[in-house]
C-alpha cells in the first residue's frame, strides 16, 4: 500500500463509528444535514474509488468501500464490494462478517448467518462476528445462542461496548437487573456518552428502586436528546416516585408538545394534576 493510500484509509476509517450497523445515535446540528451528508458521501466514496483505480487488487480498499456504502445505507453496493474482496481472498473473514451485516439489514437472513459462520470458521477469535451473529439469534428469539455468542464476543474483545450493551438488554428482559446494570456499566465505561446504554440502565435502576441513579441516567439521555419520548415517560415515573410532582408534570407536558395526541401522556397528566389538588 502506498503512503497516499494509507492516509486515505485512516481518513475514512476515523468516522466509521457512525456506520449503519452501529447502535450509536448521532446528532445532526447542520442547517441542511441531508445536503452535507450527501456531499460527504460522494467525496468519501469517490476518494476510495480513485485509490482503487490505481490499485485494483487492494483488498483493504474494497472492504473499506463496502463499509462506506453501509454507512450510507447502500447495502447492495456494499455487498458487491465485499464480493470483490472475497473473490480476491476467500479467507477474508472481515469481508464475510460485513457482507453478513449487509445481508441481515436487507432481510436476507439465511445468507447473513452463512456469512457470520464462515467468518468465525476462518477466525474463531473474531469478536465482531460473534456480536453480529448474536444479533441474528436475538432476532429469532433464541436468547441462549445470542448470549453464548455475546460471551464469546466479550471474551475475545473486552472493549466491545456493543456486546456488553446487548447482553445487558437481554438480561434485562429476563429481569436480571443487577447483572444487566453491570453490563451497561462496562458498556458506558468504554463509551461514556452511549445514550442507549444509559437509557436501558435507567430502566433497570428504576425496577430495582434505585430512583436517584435512574434519574441521573435519564437526565444525561435527555440532555442529549430533550425530545426522546420514552425517556421522558420513564423520567416522569421516577419523578412521581420521588414526589417531585411539578417536574413530572413538566415532562408530561413536554411529551404532549412533541406528540399532542399521545393518549397515555394525556391520561397521566390528568391523573397527576387531580392527585396534586387532593
């Protein structure tokens, strides 16, 4: 790989944390985010294609191009790029995993699980493929196999914050709230601004009666996105339990400012205002 191609790889890899397969939420503060996103997409993809024009056999560039297509939800083009990579190296386990992700997001589940299995057959220590396959198993309600794969994902990469987060969510469904909180803790320790893990951790805190902890997490989530209705509902419930009635009322009113026909918010607002008058 030439020096210029290496610089290109680094420049495009840095923003890939926001790719389509990620569970992170990204704020868009630009006045016209769609325009800027489209412009950025064209520049990044053209840059990679330009590098490929000078080095048509570069496996890393084809994988990078596929990941870039996925970042902008162009899954069919992504699959084409991963196919080229695999035609050059049939043991490219990363390409199998990413192609499986693209097939999964297109609803091609049989092909997706085949690709995840192939990736792990080639490299049984590849954390990302265990996480990808766990999403498939969770999607078909096979929590046991999902948890097994998440355990492996974490075993082979203890910084895989998405695997901790997903394992916590599964444990939460089975009311294993203390264990779930521990997983969310690990996820948040890797990504302190991971609002998804903060939100789900607040649910387990609430279930365990750790109301102040729940409120702290929800405040962080709503500082990030003040209009997130599910978080507003949970915070209103927590505030009621803490007897902070006026603040709970504000949250229900905020929900109705976002969704004026929200029947649940209307009902709760009427109930809490009646209780306040008693």
